[in-house]
C-alpha cells in the first residue's frame, strides 16, 4: 500500500450495489466513499468529488458509462458479466416466465440466447435518462412483465408498482478487476503528478520565459518569467510563430518588438508525440539581457585571445604522461582539428593552450569558449556573430563572432558535447566550407581557424545515443588526444602537489616524502582540480609553520567520505576499476583501454613487452592500440 491511502469514490443510483462495493473495498483494507445519485446528478456529484481530492471515480452500469463518456478524468466502470446476469434471470424465472431487463443505450447480445436457454421471454427496457428508465419499467409491467431485472433503482421502481424485481449484483471477480484498475490508475496519476511537479518547478525556476500552446492553440504553458515579459502572451502566438512551428514541425527563431525599445529574442520549437505535432513552445529572452551578457563576455574576451600555457607548464614525468605530451607535440605541428578527451580536471584546456603555442597558428589568436556555460541563443551569437539590425542595440555594422575573431589562429571549444543540434549543424558547415553566416545575415564570411575541442563526455557514446552528429564528430576528431586521469599516473602526484602548494602562496618546506604514499593511494575522481582543492584547504588550516601529517590525514579522510556521499556509484566504480555507465560492450572497451594504457606505462611504451605480458601478437596489440587511440 502507498504511504498515503488512495481516495476512491463510487457513484451509483443503487444502494445495494454501493454497499457491496464498500464491503469489498473494506475487505481489501481500502476506503471507498459512497455517493448515491440519479443519472442526471451523477456528473456534478463526480466533479465535486474530484475537486475535493478524490483520485478515481467508480460507477456501476449505465451511470458508470455515462460518467466515463462525459468526464475528462479516468472513470472505472463496474460492469456485470454474463454469469451474473444469467443467475439473476434464473432467479427471476421463479416469479414469471415473462421478464423485463433494463438496458443502458443498447440491447445486449445475450438477450436472445439467454431467453432460448431458459425458455423465457425477455423484454429489453432501453434508457439513457432516469425518466426513460422509470417509464420503461411501467410500460413493461403494463405489457405483462412479471419480474424486472436490473440495478437497485430498477428494483425500487418495480416494487413501488407491486412487481417483483431482481438486482444484478457484480461478481467478486468484477469487483476485484475494477478495484485493481482503480489502484493502477491512481498509482500512474501520482507518478505523473510527481513528474509534472518537477517539470513545473524547473520551468518556473528558469530565467527565460516559456510560452506553449496545444494542438487547439490554447495557451497551456506560461511560466512566471513569461508572464512578466509578455503579459498578453495569448495575443502573440502569431508573432512567436508557434502556429507555423506546430504546422511544419520545424523550429524557428526571431525577435518580438514590445514597443518603447523593448525587444525579446525567441526560439520556438514543436512538441511531437509519435511523430505527430501536438503543440509548440517558445523560449524568450530579453534582448537587453543578451546584450548585457555579451558586454560581459566582451570585457573578458581579451584575456582569451592568447595562449597562456606551454608544454613546460604541463607537469608529469610518468611514461603515460611523457607519451601524451609527445603525442600532443606531434599533433601541434598539424593544422587539423583536434579533439581532446579526458575526465573533468585532467587539464584538457592546458593541453589546448600548449598545442596552440607550438602550432603553425601560434602567431594568430587563441580564443577559448566553454560551450556548456551559455544558452543556445547566446552561444550562436557568440560563435557566429550577428548582422546590424538583428535586434535592438545591435552594433552598427554587426558583430563578428568568435570564429571570425579566431581566424588565422585557434579556437578552443570546451564541453563540445553540450551544444544543441542546431549549433552542431552550423558548426559542421563551418568545418566543411570555411564559411559562416552571422545571425540575421545572408552573406557568408570566410574564416581560417583551427578547431580544438574537448569534452569529458565520451562523444562516441553520444553519437551512438543520437545526441551528437556523427559527421561533426568525424570532422572534429581528425586528431584525438586522450588525457590520462591522475589515478593512471600516480608517480606524478607528489611533484604536482608541491607545485600546487607553491602556487597557493603558502610558505612551507617541500612536502615530506611520508605524504606521498597517502596521496598516491587515493584515486582522485576529481583529478588535479580535486588535488588543488585539498591542498588549498590544507594550507588554509595549517597557517604558517611546519607540515602536520595528522592534519593531512584528517583532511584526506574527510575528502574520501565526502566523495563517497556525493558519487557513490562513481566511487565504487573507481575502487573496482569497472566503469559504472554504458552498455556491456562500451564498458568492456573502456576496461580494455585502461589495461592497455596501464601496461604501456608499466613497460615504458615497449609494445613487445606489453604483447608478451598480455599474451597478444604484435599485430593484435597494434590493432587494439589504434582502436583505443593509443597508437
């Protein structure tokens, strides 16, 4: 049973059937509210119950079918099976061989066969209203019916006219089926309501306005920010192109003018279910806010126009790190697109700077952009720029995008796996043609730029999942560089720790050798960034003075406990060495790659020794190394 009991209600015109339903529900430990109402009053009574918090309405016979057809809410009908009707007819035959049966809307198919089987005559009484019901029973009695078979109200009407009657009671099987169906509906509704609450909360928390319409163009989505930005949103459906987007199932974007110099940038998208468009929504952002963000980016842009790090700044003498550095130096000499893959905190941007410093483009600009930090509209504006008049306040002559700014040099696109499908398409065109189109523009601009991209996500997995275009991935990964995590180059940790401690400004003697084993036995899921955070905390708590090994152990233990609380699955994965995400094949491939990488490190890159240790032929080892981008 759920934590909160279900609220069910049975609406019927039959007291006898209602009591049977109540007793059965109580026998299963469930409550059932009972409301007796005529067919004409059943709908308002049911609506009142629903407004009061009842989760599922149940109804019997014609009343149940009536509510099911009229209410925009699930209704469970407790119908009578043929066996229940047959038993009632056999009981009625004891009173008369001429029997009238009440039938809602249509004559059931069993009338003829049951009459022949029981050697009786059956007169159907068709009705859809209480008046038709009462008049039909009176007419049947006048025509000679000696017994009436139907619901509880049928028996009351017949007995008032001194005619015997038999009530058709639902079987236990039908009661069980109906209550099971009501429970399933209530569980599904609670789950859907919980999901809806999550979605509504997230939509209301957005800094962008959201406006949505359904298939009948009724306003069904209108968050607080949208109400602030567009008080008359229902009147702007046409300007937001929601109708066209819904009809064509194609996204659209543009600008809505609100007068007095106020403008909104919008991006409209269709809502499709099983390939059929059933609505559309638009995401709204004030043009003034976009310009403010652009100005902030502009102020910081000059800091990103030159590479600040070289290979000399990359610390690590482990075999795997030396091999990675040499591979990066080799790639630096090429002008091809480079994809850098590695876990968060491994130093992907550091390698991007160093590669640019030794590349043919080193005299050109180096522009870095975190693609995951900007909303789609602003990301497009920053990457591709915009033409004059694209929106109010747009710079005269337009604004060049970062791809133009980086022309002749390198652009580093961090977190490339987070860009939307629309941006993927535009970026692919740049890589294929060397031309860009600014927002709102119709003429192309030629750019010559080397693209270095990075992501902590496995883009191969993203391509397989359909979230990243395969053709764009191939363009971006002409060259691929995998940065090893800190746990795969533990011998570099002491030197890294010393450098980071010096950078923190703490004046201390070099780290004692006794600190190294403790550092090296931890797996560092956050890599260098996590190590830096630990050292900063240690320096802050230590203050001035000598190293304190007990404080060191205490901080590291707290770090372990916090990491287990935050990411238990990832921590378990690190301890076992088995990846926690992906299909079986993908996880096996990652384990195989880790084994190869560790073996190459242990044998100093000697393929012959690795092949011997792993019982592989040199050809097989070479093939697997190329497969995992280790060659």
